[in-house]
């Protein structure tokens, strides 16, 4: 790279890092899987719920924080990283990196080790994104500027920001996919002695397979394409070297972590993926749902606008009999593995979630932008083309704000900004939503198994922003720390909906709490639990799904003579009430 090129890249990396740090500062909560990430690196069990003393006894906040942090006596003990992954469903490499990062913050929970690790990973993601774009635009004018600008924009989509602050392995998996892609693009143009490149590909394949199993979908298609390439070109020696490289990488992966076989083919997650792959009846619906997710997060809600624009250009060029697009020898090595990954993950993923597509979101973005730019290339001047790309980027940045305004209007702007704790129950909020909003709820009910009530609440709280920013949880976490942390706290826990880790962060802030597993909620049991506890200022009550919540609240109120219920908020997996 020349000095000018390096300077551009450094500026891009500084800009994206500032954005990621701002997002990290504003991250207000953690997802269940983020709690798993933290716990699996250091705890002596996969789940804190496996402790014999977890349920039906009082614990202080340190009991829960212990799962989320590395303590002094655990420092430099990396055994849980391997042992917990052996007993879980993922390979261990990301957890090793996270554990190293957590070593810099001993004794207390912090979101920053995981976020900083991802920010560092994203520096390399953007660099490799730039290198891939440089190859795609090698014959274009101002290829450096185009590539740098698109690399920057791809790193600032909602999906990328989400990926950077989500304390999971998906940022590392994204990097692995970009590295293996770039190395294969180099291999496609390399003739003769390519041992160093093959070694790099082998190491990359090894690292990727030890990060996330879905990576193997992408790698498999690349592998098939290069085998076909070598067979067509009758380069049998190159084919043999390539296959041997991949075999060695696979063997080393299994030697390091032999439990991969169990996870992929015999574990509950692997069996679920296989069953999903065999069940194609819901495939079309899943594809549509994932396209909607990619529209919102990988394109900041402008994908369909871009698709209409692209179709318009194609129709125009067909009418004018203008050549559609110049052939590019690299594009197929990006396009087909991406499609293959998308289809297989859409079929096999246990839930319809952005995180499973995050490793290819940036690639999908640059594929669409590359198609658009190349279609425009021979019908508009270079200056006009650059202006169009800049306008698209500006539209991407403002579209989330426009979309959120539309959501506010649909829900009812006045109602949107009312505090949830102005209501005595979730049902009261739902009834007001039904009466005051103009949401076409029947459309949504066709695409989800969730109840109309839960769908309405989701739409009410939905913001087009990074999913794991959890801006709607900022106030409740502050309220717990400032107002409610000293109140005795009861979690009426239905074990059939075991997602405790989704809200463990609040329990790591509350001084005394009790997880009552599947108890009969009557006055005698509640009095026994609260024996010797000061309830004069009221109590906090968590209730997860699958229970008659209003009925249980009435029993608690009657038991202690409480008169008021304040519905505080819907959390990730339960509802939170202040009863006093």
C-alpha cells in the first residue's frame, strides 16, 4: 500500500472505532447469549442454573456477578474455556480470546472486554473488506476511493454496529469469512508456486472451523468451486495440493477440538439443524423473514429501494440494448458461497435471528453496491456515479430515523413516549395500544407464532437501531441501581421458559434476590420466602411467561397488604413489577 492509501484506511478505522465506542457506551443490557459468552469463559459450569443452590434460596448480587466475571482466584485458569465448550454447542476459539480480554478486568462485570475485543476484530474486518473491494474495482476509476468509501459504509450499517457490540463470536466469524474469501481470490489469480498462500488458507480454514460451525457452509462452497476450477483447467497438481491443505486443516481442527463431531451431528443443536435442513415446508417463509432482517440491519432499511433502482436500470439498459455489466472473474467466488451460506443458515438456524446472518451482512452489502455501481458505470459519468453512491450512503444514515418516526406515528406518538410504569399491568398497555394505534396487526400475525399482545408490545418498543444496544433498557437499569436495588426481590420462575440468563444482569445489581422455581404461589409460601425480609417499602417481582401474572400479583398484594402495583417494564424474558 502507498502512503496515501494507508492514510485513507487509518482515517476509516478511526471513524468506525469512534462510532463503535459510542455504541458501546450506550449499550444498556446484555442478551442471554452474551451472558453465556461471559460465563462459559470462566465459570465451572455451562449455566449458573446448574448450581444445586441456585433455586429457592436467597442470593446476593455477587453470586450472579461471579458468572459474568473473572475473579482473582480464577485468573490464568483457562480450563473452563475448553471444558465448557465441550459441554456446550460451539467451538472454543472465540471464548479463548474473550477470556484473555476479560483478564484485564478482574473481579467485576464489565461489557468492555467483549466490546473492545470486537472493535479490534473489526479493524481487520474493514481492512479485508477494503482489500476485497480493491480486487472487485481494480479496473474502475478511482478504485481506491470507491473501495475505501464502501468499506467505511459497510462497517457503519446497523448490522456491523450490532456485530461490534454483541459479545459473541460473530465478529470473529465475519473476519474469518472475509480472510478466506480474500485468500481464495488471490489463489484464483496465482499460478505456479503458491505454498505460502495455501498455508495461509489452511490456517484460515482451521481458525474459522474453531470459531463457528456455520463458517463451514461458506468454506464448503468455496472448496467445491475451486475443485471444479482445477478440474476444468486440468491442474491436477494444484488440485491435489489444495485438497491436502483442506484435509490437514480439518484433521488439525478435530485434533484440537474433537467434540466438533458430537456437536454437529449428535448434539441437540446439530440434530436440530439437520432436522431443519430436511424440513423444507417452511423454507420460503424463513427466506422472506431473513430478507426482511437483512433489509433492516445490513442496509438500514433501504434494500428494497435499491432493488427497485437496480431493476429500473436493468429495464432501461434492456430497452436501450446497452450491455448490462462487465464480467468480473472474482465476483463468483464471493456471490455463490454467500448465497449458499444464506440458504443453508436460513434452513438450519434454530431461530430467525440477525446474528446468524451477521457474518455475511457486509458481503451482501458490497455485492448489492457492486452490482449497482457496475450497472450505472456505462450509462452515467464517473462524477455522477460518485454522487449517486454518496446519496445512497446519506439515505442509509437517515433512514433509521425516518423509519422510527413512521413507527411512532403508527403506534401513536403520544402513547409511544409514555412511561410503562404509568400502568399497573402489561394488559393495560396492550388494551390502550389496541384502541389508539393504527397498526395492521393481522399482517404481522401471519408471520409469527407470538400472540397479538406480545406482537403489539414488540412493535411499540421496536426501534430501528442495533439490536443489542438495548436503548429501551437504559432507564430500568438505572432505576434498579438508584431506586430498587435494596428491595427484596422475588422471581416467580416457570422452568418451562428457562431464559434466566436473558436478565441476569439486573440480578447482578440487586442486593438480595430469590429465584422461586415452579412454586405454588399462595400466601403461606410467599410469607415463608419473605420471612425476616424488610418489605415495608415494597418488593420487586419478576414473573416469566407461562403464568397467570395478574393472579399471582393479587396474591402477593393480599399477603402483605400492599395496595399498588407499578408495572416497570417488559424485559428480555419476563415482566418486572414493583408491588408496594
